[in-house]
C-alpha cells in the first residue's frame, strides 16, 4: 500500500505523535491517582498498564483479519461505532449500579468516610 504523504512530513509528524502520546499517558494516569484509595493505587495503575500493554498486540493481531474482512475504510468506522456503543453500555451500567447501591453502605468505607487503611474514599 503506497502512501501519498511525503517522507519529509513523516518524521516530524511521527515525532509530534510520540510527544503527544507521552503527555496523554501522564494525563490518563492523573484521574486514576486522584480517585483511587492510596492502598489500591499500585494495583490499579498496574492493571491499567497491563491493559494498555496488551491492547497494542491484540489490536495488531485483529487488525489484519478485520481489514481483510471489512475493507480498510470500514474498519475505522466500525471501531468508532463499537467505541460509542461501549460508552453507552458503560454509562448505563454505572447509572444502574449507582441507583441500586444508593441506599446501601459502602463496605470499603469506614465510619469516618475514609477508604481502606485510612485512604481517601471513592466518590
């Protein structure tokens, strides 16, 4: 497959993309650090890193067959539709679980409202 992008644009463009991805990973960890109790922070960040490290090879392994099946133009569109559908399902699950647990006490919070081992409780 031939690209119409000149080589003189690929190197600066690649460097810009790599620079953005570094900032994106740092910005992506900030909400996890703010919302996670201190006792769980290393576990949550390790799980996040494992998921991100696994996503690249899995996406590469699935990308080839998907492109062969759907074609190169339909794969990004299908990915966008799947992302929006997953967001809707995730929002519905969160709303339903919040309604269901609104009247119950959180077993991870202590009497003073702090989380496990005195860490900050989840909102």
